């Protein structure tokens, strides 16, 4: 089955700097990669996703890149702000598969230093 | 819409007790799933359902049972609780079985097994 590895487990950056979180996946059939943000004590919420037919997707200060050959994808947050402090999860799945399972990475705790 | 509702929010059990965690959604979503969240382990899929009457196992199904008699409800049962099942449990749903849709999470149930 699919296995998703996520690094680093913790990340601290100065406010205004950029943050990068990296994930690798094992199943080459995976073709849908969402990212979720979980604030302390809250539920996870989808912030951005990417499909395997594109290499990059941006939404304001966040972007995700995908390298299908290497089977890795990354989340980039620019101009970080205090409200970006949270745990971020990457995930992988096979879109349109009858299995429909979304497998998550272990999470990255991002802290923004003032 | 209430979204995804989980009850209870907190529960303490003794080893060997049984319990059912409730999950209900009022969005007419086809797909529902249960995850457990442990420190450093991310979100691990326990069981999922692609529609009423259909359930399947996720990554960590042992010790848990599920059923899906209606579209709205997807209860998770612990038949004989063990300390290793101490965790935060999240229920999630999405519109269809295909994975390219945002998953909507409930607020979670924090379960402690003594």
C-alpha cells in the first residue's frame, strides 16, 4: 500500500521568511496530493491540493510542487505570518480509484518566531 | 448545515470496556472515514465507507468495527478497549468516493484508556 513520509517533523522560521515542507510517496499510481493545516486543538482543514498532471500550483502565499519521477512533493509558504503556526500534513491518494483511501504523512509542526 | 458532528468530545474508559464513537454528517456525503491521531504518527486511517452498506479497512483496523446503515451515520466501535487505543479520533466525510474532493473533518474525540 501507499506510504507517505514527511520532513521535517518540526520547523521554526522567522516571521517573514519562507518555510518548506517535503513529502515523498511510495506508490507511483498515486495522483492526488492534498495538504491539510491543523491549528492547535482544531480539526484538520484542506489548504491546497495538486494533481499529477501539473507540476506546481499557487494560492497567494502558499504553493505546492510535485516531482512525479522522484515521487516527492513540497509545500512552500512565503512571507510567513504568526497565523501560519500550525501542524501541516501532506497526503497522497489515487484519484478516481475505487479504493478511495487518502494516506497522510506524519505531520510538520511549524512555528513562526516574531 | 452542522457539517460533521462527533460525540462525545472526551471519554475515559477502563481497559476491556466497550464503547461507540458517534459520527454524523448532514451534507449527504457518500464517503466517510475514521482516523486516529497520535503524536508523531500523523493521521492514520482506521476504516472507511464509500456508501451506505459498504465498509472497508484502512491502515490500522485491528480492534475497531464500523457499520454504515445510513448515509448520515458512521459509528466506530471499540469492543474491548486497550491502552494502545488512547488517541484522538477524527471522523471525516467528502462528497463522493473519488478522492479529489476536500475532506471535511469533525472536531475529534479525545479518548483515554486506563
